[in-house]
C-alpha cells in the first residue's frame, strides 16, 4: 500500500549577537523534505547540499514524489567595522522535530555548504545551505505533516 506523505520541517535558527558582534544570521528557508510515498516499512529521505548540488535522495521503501523540496537556507552577513571571516559553523548531531499528536522524528547527518572559511561577509554576504536526513516509517508510525523544532548553530569567526 502506498501512502503519500508531505514532510516539512520548520526550524527556528537561534542566533546570539552582542553589541560588538555585528555578525548576523537570518533564516531564509526551513527544511522541506517534500512529498514521498512509503511502499513498505522504512526508509530515509536526505536533502543533499554537497558542493552546491542541491538534491534529494531516498533509500529503503521510500519513493520520492514530484514536489517542492529544499534544504534550509541561512543568510550570513556582517555590519561592523572592518570585515569578518567565518572560520567554522558548528551544527548539532541531530535535531528532534515534533508534530501534533506527539509524533516525533529526527533530522540527523546535518551538513552545510559552502565550506568554511567564508571571507568578506561585509561586502559579500553568503547564503549557507543546510542538508540532513530523516527516517520515514509507515504512516501509523510517522504520519506526514508539518514537524517543528529548533536548531542552534554556532559560528566561529574573526
């Protein structure tokens, strides 16, 4: 039996700023894993961002359906004096998402592109793309819908 699911993950990205630190990060898009069909018991859906090739793949008994999908996007910029260089972006190993009814799922293998360091953010702000993987089981275990959660990232910069 094929079940169509539409999986959207809304993540609120938390940023910390101080009066001196004028490095900013704005959320442009949240994770959207798109529509899939589960033809068996289990599989995965991944949003890939490697080398700027933004794509979606599935494993196991998950079929990708034609739909809108996209990785999360963060816009990094600097408004202080001089210039800023992001040396590293630290991401969590996984993020728990929940939806109405107490259902949960995890986004794991979270990656980003472009790779660091990111130079000259004052004159050349960057869009950073975040990819990740979710497990998908049958509809009774993981019904489709909007799952929400938050992701905290840390920027190492000078």
